[in-house]
């Protein structure tokens, strides 16, 4: 089972090292000790915890949510909008994830998309590429 050091776990969850330590100290996130004697989180525990956080995180006001078949929803801030005469490229920073969407300029204008606007990227795809980093 892979182990992730505190810093790695923090990067994966998009929080600070101190937040991971607080969660571990409070018993919310179980940790173990790695071969070097440092605190670490088992991969399965980290995955379970990440799912729990995702369910707790508000992506929009519950009164304003719509029903959708898309299961991948990333709430975040619009960081960049590039418009031309027909299309717009919109970038959203959702925690540690950067999501880029191409849409009509008309849609971007109607939604009022500008840097600093809170937005939710709903992603439904039949093609998802999964990669595993090379062992170091």
C-alpha cells in the first residue's frame, strides 16, 4: 500500500501541511509512521478521506443547485477568461485543480464570467485518461 507523507497528502487535498497535521492530531485523518520515522497517510485512507471532503464541500448554494447527470463537479474561482468574437476560454481554479472550458462567447457573457467569479465546472465525459506516475 502506498504511503504519502504529510506534505504530499496536503498537496493532493489542496490544503496546508498544518491542516493535515490538525486533522491527524484530532483523529479525523488516521496516520502511520513510514520507514524514515515520519508521519504518513496510507493511500487507501487518503482516498477515503478525499471522498469524504468532496461530499462535505459546498459547490453551490443548495437552493440554487440543479439536478444533473454529471458526477464530477468542481467548485472554484474563475481565474482567467479569454474572449474572441465567437468563443471564450474560461479557466477555473478548483482547489489544486485547474479546469479549462471552451464555450461560446455568448454563454460566457450571459453567465457573467470574469476573474474572481465563483463557478462550478460540471464535467461529464466518456473518455477519462488515468495515469500513474513512474516510481521514484
